[in-house]
């Protein structure tokens, strides 16, 4: 019998799996896989046998039992191909006197023995580090990603014969090494910039305020006014990702099988823009063995929901937990998984079904009841979690034809980063990372306003018809505006600007 180490992914973390291959006498070649394997794992022996045969290895005609322990946890995927193949070679004396204990082995095999990439290589590398396993063997495409974990010798190989040569070599070759900080700096590049956006100075300012305080934002305007254009440039002004944020983001995308992980580490803020026909499982995660959904893939980045009222209401309602808690919990009969989901929500919508309500260019064809039904598709609790609502009007021809470039993302990003640094210092002793996460107690402590500001806020609530839930949001946004100016205290000018960002709370909309 041959034993070797492998691993499987559960949520965004990995757990150790012992692959045991036992040989017993038989008249023909039969393979039995036990340990709660799924279809991909049960079919693996067909791929493995073809790969062994095509690589020139002769496996005796006996009965083989393959056990994947712990046997009470369901195993899925094709990453067990390589450890099963190595186990079979061990029973056939191809790996005489080879100590497999210091190795953790994962990889999918093609029929000619080539190694194909797997999901969750970074999580597996971190598991190997925790378990004290010194060497990790993965497909070449996963080499850089796994090497980011450090403290583990990672070998990214092309084929099954390469793995056998490595295991039987008298001395191990140099492992893959990466400079994580250099890799992170190289990845921090965006192919869009705010200086490409014409006009919309008010909307640009609102997005800068949202980025500075981590506030969720809703843009409202007719088709073609630039709502999507602005949202796609939001990640470019967010502060650069820290190494810990990059590792956590890379783990999530690796488990989901994203091609963005091939570079080794994700160094740019994620931007996810699902279509409005998405299901709630696609948004929050799901499956027999749940995988991350869009809210988790947007972790540490931006989740953009275009045409917000077109999303199914029950799909939007599942956003309430991740927006409030920063994670999403998926419960099944046999398991409960928690995925991180701390993101900025950027949403866009038309002011009415036809999109041209209050538009100076085209006449609106919608009746007041139709507009009311359209707006009411978005529930109050969801609107309650969006701090900034901003109108995005049609861009004038003079602004479109202008050759003048606007302010670059780099300049805006510097101001946003400075504001975030002020907030980090302010909340150093609290579990708060930005102004948007302040609760009622923190608002009372850090958002004190003078008498002039109180009168202004009182007039806004009574005369403009602002709702009671807008009170805390206005104070938090005013605190962010003050931080952008590095001001000592909130003034009436800050409160006045914050009041402008509450379009949906006015009687005009309701």
C-alpha cells in the first residue's frame, strides 16, 4: 500500500486529504475509488490509466483500491488525478525507496500525461505551510500562484514524467520563487482612467466621496449619460491593495477557477458587473459544494449592478447580509460555509421605465404610477444601505467635443488614499475600516456638528422631505467630505454637499 498527501478545497480554505492506494491480487485490472468521490473523481482512474499507458508506464493487472481520507467528506474535481497516478506508480515499484511524506501533490492529468491547472492552489499552499509539509507539487500554470504563500517549496511541473523525475532525483531542483511586492506592484495597473470621462463634474465628485469613505453609491440618469463609464473607473481611484488584501482576493478567485490568477496574485481591485438576469445562487454563491458568487468575487473591490430595478427582487434582497456584515453564509443540509464579501456597491438605474424623466433632450412617455412602480422595485432596506444617490444628467455637446482632459485617476486616488489614512488612524482601536462602516455609536462620537449645521440638516429633513434614515447617511458622508479636505471638524458646507447626495429620499421621487 502507498500513502501520499493531497488536498481538497472547502469554501475558500483547503484541508488535507490522504490518498491511499492498495494493491491486491486479481485476474484483470479493476480500480475502486472510495471516500465519497464525485463523478469527476470516480472517472479519474480512466484518465490516469490512459496517461500512465501513454507515458510508457506498465501497471500490472491487479485490483486497486483507492481511498481518499477523511472518508466522510465529499471530494470533487479532477485535482486528485496526479496523486492517484503517483500512488499507482508506487505500487508498481516505479518509485522504490521514495519518501512521499514530505510532498503534497495535486494536479489534473490529460490523456498524454500533461498537467492541467487546478482550482485553489494558493489555499493548498497555505495549508501545506500550516501542516508543516515542505514541498508542494502542482501544475506549471499554478506555480506562481502557489509560490506566493512562501515558506513552502513549490514545484510547478509540466507532465507526469517530470513529477516522477523530481521524486526520484537524488537532490531536489530549485523551487519556484516570486517577489510578492514586485508582483503586486506590477499587477496594480488599470486600462481605464477618469480623465477619459467628459463632463459630469458633480457625478465625479460624488464617486470620489464614495471611494474616500467606502460608501455605496447609486447613479440615476437617462441612457447614455455615462453611468456605466463612471462606475468602471471607480476601482482606479480606490487605495492600492495591501498584500493581505491581495492574498485574500487571490484565494477567492483561485477557488472559483478565475483565469485572473495565472499571473500569481491579483493586484487590482476586482470589478464585477453581473447581468440583471443572474440568480441569487450566482450572486451569493452556491452549488452542491458551494463556490463563491459575485459578491465574494467582488471582495475588496466593486460590485456594479446596472439597471438595478431590472434585477429580481429576491435576488436583490440577498445583498442585505453581505452589505451589512461583510460576509455571506451559505447553509446546506450537510455543511455551512462562509465566504468574505466586503465590497463597495455601485448601482445605476434610469429615473423611469423609458429612461427620460426630466430629460431636457427627449420627452418622457411614462405616467406617474408607472414611475412609482418602477422606483418601488428597489426595497427600502436595500436603499437604506446605499449612502449616496446622485443624478447623472445628459452630457452637453460642448463638453463632449471639448479636447480638454479631466483630472486623472492617479490625482483623485491620492486624495482618496489620504482620506482613508485619516480614517484608519481615527478607527485604530475599533473594528471599523472606513466611515461607511460606522454605527450609531460611532456616528455620535465622530460626526458631531455645530448649531448652523444642525439647522441646515433640520431644514433639509422638513422642507425637502428627506426620510429619517437619511440622517445618519448624511452625517457619515459629511464626515468623509471633511476628511477629503483634511478638515478638523464638520462644517455646514460639508453637510450641505452631503444633502445633495440623497435624491431618492426626496418627495420628488417618492
